């Protein structure tokens, strides 16, 4: 990417916010609603892929194919209770304040209504030009399709943007659209996942994103690809 970015797209879960407590509670509530006992799962299994894929994998352990019912139960619980257990990661609010005047967008696999509800609850919805996620018709469940939609809606030049996320889906979805990627290590993915996916930069603190946006060619940052 030549020059400073003209816009930044952010994943939500694991990138801006720590939503593990609420997501875990809602997943357990969904399984209970279908008559299943809680199961052991890592939060990385749950955050990143579309919810339908996650529930398909979870229910397979019980020989159960009621994915639509599980997804509905999850979303009912999350919309009523789960989202309230979400908090910004340390340093994220200060980072967003540094980007005042630069268009910021959210591109998340979470339903748009929940993403907006979370950011309104945290009093940061106004920091973003647009908040976008999956929709009931399933058209934007794929991260690449979602990012493409954001770029088109706002007439953004892909090569002049950054996509910031913590999972391989964020990196691969951005790459499919020609958007340079920043992987973050404070979320639910790890360095190996982000490097394998091909993140251009990998950072461990929100303040490092401010450095990248100020000088994309600067040194002192973790960059597995150039």
C-alpha cells in the first residue's frame, strides 16, 4: 500500500471487543434449548466462522442436524443478554480516538443488528461511518462478500484501505478484494494462523495500528509479508 490509508475496516469480535463471555453463554444456551448438555469448546472454534457453520459442527457431536433451531436460540439469547457482556480491549478506545477524521467501518460475521447494539452499548457507534455484518438472507455470511459490499457501498479503493482482524477469515476475505491486512494478536487467533493466512502486518498492541496508518512503510512492526 502506497501512502496512508483512506479508510480502515475492522472486524468486531476479537479485534475491537472481547465478547467471549456473552458468546460462550449464548452458545451454551442454544445447546440447552435443544436438550443437549454443555460441551467443551475453544472460543476460537466459535468466533470467526459464520454461526451456521459453528452450530453445524457443535450439533454433529450429538448427531443432531437442527442447525436453524440452534442458530435461532443462540441469537435470541445473545440479543437479550449475551451482548451486554462485551467490552473493548484495552487501548482500543484510545486507538479509535486517534483516527478521528479517517473513515472507519466495521465488517463482522456477527449479525449487523447485534454489532450495532454492542457499539451503541459501548457508546462508540458514532466512531464508524458504517457498521456491517451478516443479514437474515445469508447473502453476506462470507467475509469476502461482506468486505466487497462495504467497498462498493462507500466507493472505497481497496488498495488504499486496511482490513484489521484477528482470524484467518478476516485476512483471506480482505485478500480476495485486494485490501492490505493487519492481523492482531490480542484476539482469538494466533500468530501462526495469521501468518499462514498471509497478513501483511501482525501487531500486538492497538497503538501499533496508529503507527501503520501514519507510515505504512515504517519499521519496527511485525510484518511477515511486505
